């Protein structure tokens, strides 16, 4: 699906763990050269349509009959829905896989462990079997090159700039297509709703808010998120996300100030009608905010025996 002449989204059928918004995979193409941004899940139903799309496109400014040259697969972060298909795509195309150094390390560390961001209520054995297979596939996503903030990559006559945007994971990156003013945000910004930020060591709310501010410094006309539809009013979207996090912090500070510093009490106050399937993610969000507020000296832990483990400083 063409978003701009140089930017395409390559859809695939909804995978088992995609949730309401499947992961997006983007193609940036110019003068017969191309890169992929993210790789989706590793199952054949996700990988095959993307390979077919690559085979069917020559790209703007490519000569008649000229094959598209895919040089790189840039992975915004190590989660399986963005990283899983990279090795299969590399095998089929010869493209080099690029990761942030921190994400390469994190990917290596969790290869034998449970995934951080899968919380889908399906039959446990089915989940376990599928995750084992996908984990094995994702474990092959070893980087051919490392990219971090400030690095650039040429694609034909256009330039992709790497932006460090940690928070959702500690090495998450976003990408900026300079000539078109297009931001690719991975899971730092979603097309709809807000992303889960886990508490340290898996995520960092303070870094996340800083990353949103960093993206505000770019003159972006379009944002292509890791999930959901493209965002046209980029400045408004980024400010809304920052305001949302600030509002949540004020809710937490108010609860703690009223002596309701227990996590379960804050959950009840802030998410009064939450679907039970989302309780785990909501709890993680609160813990991430609490860690940020504690690091900023706004709250402090108390003796758990008091029943209010957090208090205002």
C-alpha cells in the first residue's frame, strides 16, 4: 500500500498475538534502492506477503525492468512482532539487519525467556507452542550492522536519520526520512491509543517522555507508527501523548497524597472500569510512572507494613 511515492506499508494477515493493531512493516524506496523498517512476525503468513510485495515493485525512478535492491532491514526494537521476521526476510533478499546496540543485547538476553509484551488470553499450550517456535525464529535475528542516534543511511537519493527514542524498550529507535519529513516511530508512538511502558529494567517512563520531546524537534509532516494508521498532525499527536503522561502522573501524586499509595488502590482509582485482561498492562504502566516519580524525588517508598508503600516527599 503506497503512503507516499517513496513510502509503502506492506500488510500481512493478522497474526495470533497482534492484538487490535497488527504490527506495521514499511518500505522506503528511491531510485531502485530500498530498505525495510521493521519485519513483523516470523510466521510464513506474515513473511510471504511481504516478499511478494517486494518482488512486485520496481520503485519510483527505477528503470524499466530494473529489480528493486533491498539493502537493509532496520528493526526499531527487539520485540517479536517487529523483529521476528527479519531473519527470514534476510535469507530471501540478502539485506543486512540493523539494530541498536542495546536492542541487540536485549534480544540476546531474552532468547530463552518469556516475551515481555505478549498478554493475549488464548489457550496456554497453544500459546506456549507458538511462542517456542517464534522465539527460535526470532533468535536468528542477529545484527549485521548496529545503528544509533545520529547515524544516517542513504536510500537512492534520500536520507534516513536514526533517532534514539528509548522508553518502550531501552534501545528503541525512530527514523526520519529527511526529504519527505516522515517519522517512523516504531512503538514509541502508535497510530491509535498509547503504548505500554514497562518499569525498569525492561522500559523507562522518564526516558520515554524525553523521547517524545526529542521527536517534537523534527519538522515531520507525517508519522508512520509501529501499529495503527499514519498520523498527519504529528505535533498534536506528540503533545497529546506528553500531556497524557503528565495527567497520569498527577493522578498518581493525588492518590499518594491522599494516603492511597498502594498499587491496587491506585489501579482502582485510575482505571475504575478496566477489562480484567488489561490489568497486567495497567499495573505495569503505574509501576513505570512510580519509578519515574521516585527517581525525580517526588515520591518515596515507605515500609510495606504501613499499607501505603509510597508517600509524597
